C-alpha cells in the first residue's frame, strides 16, 4: 500500500492550505475529479457535518464535498 494514505492523513493534507488534486464520488455514484483546488476554512458548526467546501483555483468554483466520499488525493488512494 505504498500509494495509499489513511483518511486522517488525507484531512491533514487538505487543511494544509496547499492546492491538491482530488477525486470523489457524487451521491449518484458519478466520479468527479477536481484539479488544483484548496479547502476553504470551516466554521465551527460545519466542522461536525462531515462536509468541506473546496475552491477550484482555475475557475473560482466552490464545491461542498462529503469528506468520506473522497477516495484519491494527489494520486494517492485514501482508505478509512
């Protein structure tokens, strides 16, 4: 499992402030790939909801993503 990281390590990478590439599943099972995006700061109430807002730097688009649906960050598989 040299190309895999634990979910808590993935969260540390997301909250570091560095741009990342990530892949996640949507509610309908569709896979979405976001390139060069950053995690936006969470308010205290949103921290416990299990979601995170991400901003795609190229387009300025903001997406709310369930953290458990993220399965790849920077080419590394994420496991629970």
